[in-house]
């Protein structure tokens, strides 16, 4: 099965995806990222209420191979965290765009979305075009 690059999402060059939900952004890591990482064993996410800044680290994901920082694709306040990942981090592998979502950010500046990649540009970025 090939990589998935859902067309309705926005992507960062650091391999996060964004699903825009009004003034909120649901964030996770891409199918490409989870496949590069291998089996995810732990994820460290911020608490609700945390301010995140576009391009800065908001957490980390640990796999059997490596620990990788997670970079915020937009700035704002964390309003939801996927607590289920504490007990089931493998959801990041099995459902990166679904059950494996990580945080929801209330965006401070939705114009930042314009700096993100669309599916085709991200596909090209990772060499899957």
C-alpha cells in the first residue's frame, strides 16, 4: 500500500499535518513520518492550555529507532490533547490521520496556514511525487 497524502490537509516541511476546523487546527504526524520512524512506543505531548509557536517544538515522539521532536505548524493555544496516545501510541502508526491525531490548537493567526504545503507539494517534498 502506498503512502497516504489526504488532499484536505495542510502539511509542514517537518512532517506534521493540519486539519483546519474553523479557527482550530488538529495536528498529527504524516503517514510518511510514522513510516520513517517505525513503531512508536511513546509520545510526549503538551497539556491543554499550553501556548505553542509555529516552528517551535511542542513535544516528541519516540520510536524503536529514534526520538523525534514535534514542531508546531501553527501558533496558538492547545485546547485538546489526544490522551489515548499515552496508552496506545501505536495509533500514530496505524491511523496517523485518524485516531493518531495529537493536539488541537486554537489558532492565533490563521494566516499562518498559507505557509503550509498542500498534499502535492508535501508529496514532492518527501520525494514520493
